[in-house]
C-alpha cells in the first residue's frame, strides 16, 4: 500500500517538480505542476490497469493533464505552457526510445519496430488529446471558475 | 475594463450627463458634434465623457461623469488618461472648463491639467437656474488645459510591443500568445492598425497611425533555452498594460528587468535534473537502488548540458554526447561490484528524461492546433531530431559495448 503510494503519487509529483525547475517555472506554481503531473499519471495507470493499451492510456492521461492545466491557467492567470509542459512529462515515451534503440543494437528488429511503432502511437495519442482539449472554447473554463466562486 | 466610443444613441446616457451639467439644452449643444466615450467594466457602463474638437489641433473635454455607485474607484482618472493618449495623435492641447470648486480643481490638477483662463460670469449668463455648490453660487467658468504633446507615438508603442514579443518567443511561448500580446499592447496605446507575422524565430510587425504613416520592424529571435518564468511575467505585464495600470515608460522599464531575470542557479538545476531522473526511473520500473544511480547520472548529465550551453555548443552534439554519457555511466554502474545485480534499463530510461524535448514537443502541437503550421512544423522537427540524437548517442554506446564484449554483453 505504502509502496504503491510512493510509486504512483510521490514519484510523479517530485519528478514533475524536478522538470518544472529545469524550465525555470516560478516557485509559486511548483505545487500545481506537481499535482498536474500526478493526476495525469494516476489516470494513465488506472487506464493501464483496466487493460487499455499504452497509447489509449496516454490519451486519457493527457486529457486529464490538459484539462487540469486549462482550469489552473484560468484560476492562476498565467500561461498554460507552465502546467502543460511539466505535467505531460510522466507520459512522454522516453522508455520507448530506449527500448527501440536497445533492440536495434541487439539485432532484434521485429521487437525494435514494435517498440518504435508503440512510441509513435503514444506520441500521436498525446497530440490528439492536447489538440482535443485546446480546441474547447475559452469561455467554458471561465464559466466553471465563476461557478465555483459563487458557491 | 475598456473604453468604447459611443457613436449612436448618445441620448441614452443623458441622465448621467445631467449629473455633471444640469441644463439639458447645454448638453445637447455639444452632444451631436462631440465624441462620446464610455468606460465599460464587466458589461456595465461606469463612466462617460464627451470631447469636442476645436480648431487648430485643440479639443475640449465637455463632460465627464462617473456613475454614483462607482465613484472613488479611479475610473475617471483612468478615462482621462486614455482619452489624452487617444487625442494625443490628433491634438496638441486639451481644455476643460469647470466651476470654481476646490474638489474639481484638485482632481484635474492630479490629472496633469494647469490653469489656462477664466470666463467671468459664464454660469450666471448661460444657465437659467442659479447653480449652488456647498451653498456658494457658481458664476465664473475656469478653463484648465493640458499639453498632450505626443504622449505616445506609433514608433515607441511598436518598439515596446516588439520587445515584449521577442522576449516571449525567445523563452518558449506559443505563437498565438506572442501575436496576442503584441496586438494587445498596440491596441491599448491606440495604434489600431497593426499587422503581425510571427515565425518560430522571427517577428514582423507593421503598424499605421491615423495619418497614413506606416512603421515596420523585423526582429530575428534566435532559438535559445527557454525560461517559463519569464513567459509568465511578461504575460502578467501585458495583462496589466491592457487593463491600463501601466504606462508606456514603466512598461519598457519593467520589460528590461524581466529580460534580465536569471535562470535558477546551476547546482539547483543539476539537482533538479537528478531528482527528475531518479523519480521517473522509479516510476518507469527501476528498483530503488537503480533510481539512486539514475539520480547521479542525471546530475552528471546536466553538468554537461549546462557546460555545453555556456559555450554555445550545437544541440546535436549536446544531445548525442548526452546519450553517450548516460549509457556509459549506466554501463559503468553495472560493473561496480557494491551495487550488486542492477539492470541497465531503468537507469538509462530515468536519466534520459532531462534531455527529452518536452517543451518543443508541446509547443509544436499547440502551434499546429492553432493552425500555425509553419512554426509548428519547425518546432516539431526540432523535437523529433532531439529524440533521434538521444537515440543515436545511446545506440552508439550500446553497440560499441556490445561489440567489445563479442556480442554477448547485452
């Protein structure tokens, strides 16, 4: 229990903050960046547990990241890039690159192309999810924040 | 909060205008010729004013009034500043005629007006009913004036807007944000005709003032490292400019300050890279020990990246060598006996992450989603190439290691 908490909550949270620092994100946004990254990863993990493929899971994970980023952007009045870039890091197919190269070098070409294609699919899933949410008109998110304030 | 010019149905605001000028036919005498402006905040009109053009590049502020419930919030002052900037392009002097009351004098003096001349017995002659204020009958009309000079000119505004755009683009903002910021700043300072063309590494702005003079400027913005903190600051500044809280001089001073904002300290970045590597390594399936190694590799990697950035080494070399460093260190870790039975995968995957071009990738997607295909493609190629460079670095080292061991090492 504790192990999976560390694994799936602490790790993406701290990791995301690490990258937020590398991009020189102002200190006051660290917490939000961490939360975005964690939420995205938890969604990804849940989807994988339900038997979804890596691409589908990345799609849903990214959806959560972008939605959350857009809400935070309206609330904190700052560019969306801040949350989006750091939040998306846990989902970027870094492992895919490594395995593709590894199998290429060890001459297991079938495995290499499988891994390569999978990374490309994951990348496309991320693209699709971002485009999808970015296209939602701005007013929708402003409305949401106003409603919360009234409550 | 914004100022709108009212062109039709000016009579609708008569009840407000009557608060400042009690005689209806006097208002009607200047309402038709005068230009009327309204300050709109949150959909409601909070203040209105009427300005009449006189001869010889002069104009007169005939009436300015704030709705009773909104007084004391600085709306009138803001409005005067805006119309002064607006008329600065076409007039030299703005007059305002007021009754002899201390409050009014004080207010207009704060706005930069000075005494001009007095028309004796104006109110007694022109108004049917005597006007009293604080029990004193008002008779003389005092004229104040303000030199508008050129409070702003197109050149200055475009320079400011372009500088803001350059800083944004350099530090990794999306194309539409740069475009929006430039247009927003120009419109705020009444440069209405402005055209921008923005690429991933250049900005073209062309602006026109009311007198058919066009001013064009091109700025090249070389690709460099990104700093999202600066993007956030400029964004905030542009928001303040659009709300009218910041004048043009202050804005350029603050832009300079923002541009000089330093990155995080070197060792802090190195530790952050290590932290990212370690935690993501663990997340992507490394053991605790392997994550510790990934932390160290990430730190070493980032020392190289920072050194390379300092000497402007090309991106290609930075990433290929980065890949080589990661893999070499991971292989070394395999052969350190204290570490025992570690696997290479987790360590390498974790420590690759600081090199991954997340920002370029995300920006490319967003530019393409906004139909900025040209910049989107350039940034996407940038991102993909970095992925390839990393792969080349890692692959090269792995294959050398494999061949040294006669194909049995991996």
